[in-house]
C-alpha cells in the first residue's frame, strides 16, 4: 500500500504527528551547549532533509599546526533504520570539539520528507545516494568524513562508490547489508528476538507495521520490546523521552521503512550485498569499521573488506560490551574511536591524502575484542 493512503489513516488511529516528533526531538537536543543550527535543506526535487549542524566553540581545542576547528574536514553522521538524528545526542558535542559536525534524517525517516520510493532495490539505493549528494551540494561541503551506522553505513558505502572524491574518510559503524545471505541461517544469524520476530511474522508487510497497527497502544509496544533503548540514554533522560522519539520516528508514514524493505531480504540481509562492490571504492579512500563486540551484525565483514582492499587503509575495531547501537551503548569509547580515526587525516579539507599513511593502519587504533558465544 502507498504511503499516501497510510498517512491519511495514521492521525485518526496513532497518537502521533510531525508536531509530536518535533517536540520530543527538541527535548532531546535542548541539552546541547555547542553552537548549533537546525534547518531543512531543500533538494532540487522539492524534498527536504532535516539537518542539525554543530560548530566547534573552542579554537584552542586543536593542536597547533593542525588548522582551526572550523577549517577541518566536517564529520557527517548518517543514522540507521528506524532512527533519526536525535539518537546521536550522546556523540555530537564530543565529536564537534575539533571539527564541524552535521547530522541529518535520511529521506523517508525522522523529520525529513517521506516520498514514494521505487520498487527496484538499485533504484531505491540510487535515490538515497542522490539525495545525500544534493544535500552535500546545498551545504557546500567539498569533502567530508562520512560516518554511517547500520543502514546508514550501507548507504554511506554506496555514496562513496558513486562520489569518492567527496569522501575524505569512510567510517562504517556496525554496517548492515555487507555479506551475502547464507543458505542456512540457523547457524550464522543470531539477531535479537525482536528482529527475528519481525522477519518471521510480518512477512511481506513493512517491518514496523505492527507499531502503527497497534494505534494508541503503539508507545507501550516500544516500551515493552525495546526497554534497552531507555537504558542506553539513562545518563541523559530519566523518563521515556528516547522511547517517545523512536515511536514518533516510526509511527509516521512508512516511507523509508518501505524503501528498506525493497533493499532487504529477510531483514538482516541486503538484496545487493555491499561486499561484492566495496572494491569499487578507490584505494586511496581510507575506511574504518567499528563494531560492537556483542552486536548481531557479523564483524567478519570487516576482515573481508581488508582482504578485498589489500593496498588500502582499512582499519577494524570492536568496542567491548557494545551491541548494535555502538554509539549509544559505549558513547565515550565510541567518540574516542571516531575522533582518533578523524585525527589520522590531513588537517586541510582540500589537502591530498597520503598513500603511505593510509595503507599502513595504526596499531594504536586496532582493538580486537572477543565476541560472545550467543
């Protein structure tokens, strides 16, 4: 069914609206003290991308000889499936101390426009990538450190294949959609129970349809099935602010969700796996992969990326005790890892890459952590 049909039915059944989403996001971002600008970035096609930008406040935060914070290559954060830029609240301020940081809601998610997407996975991927490129052009970013989590990692990699000259460093955080779907899932696929349930029960429906079908009981479903989200942000919020945010992000018209369904196979796998194309990224583009040691995403993809790019900088690390939402489970460790990855770059946004330094990973960045047996 089309998002247009569904949007006409949602307000009368689900206790949600874009105004609700705006209000709860405002509560989330109200604690940010850095210089922040939030606005819609309008694309040529007429769609809008909701964007938040943070600027470094302290000029002395960067060691001498590395340029002023505002002149350094911006860091761009791309959220995952079902998320929005508000989920980066534990990361944005720490990450903007030495360079500008931009976070945006992907097309079809959060407060961005929710258009109809094609039914072909390649075309859907192309629409996402094109929207990111138009967004970059509108912001006037010549180059960026591009960081994507989960679905955002998949799209960040796809963007880098198409526009490698715009990416100074690609950082993939627990990226979804890299390996091919194995013939036997019983041994290799061990996601959380809510993921298995969504894949098995919903079948041909959109993955979060049950959230909207529950109507006024939708918010309580989020509280019941994702109590871990509240715990992840307990240092910031004692109430259900984050759960409300996740609900209102996903109770709206399921545009991006429908697009993800076109891209995916059995939820955990991509119809167009990224490992088969990662070699198309030029060898001089450095890649860092960050995994949670307890994530359901298979980390062996990082080692496969290394083997597929033998003469390129490819760094992998696991953050101990973190699950799929690495940035929220262990925000301090995650922020430190991202800052260290960013600091390995030349200071000038337009400066040339050093092939020698890119092709030889720094031992201090690599931290392998054991994965649990279940």
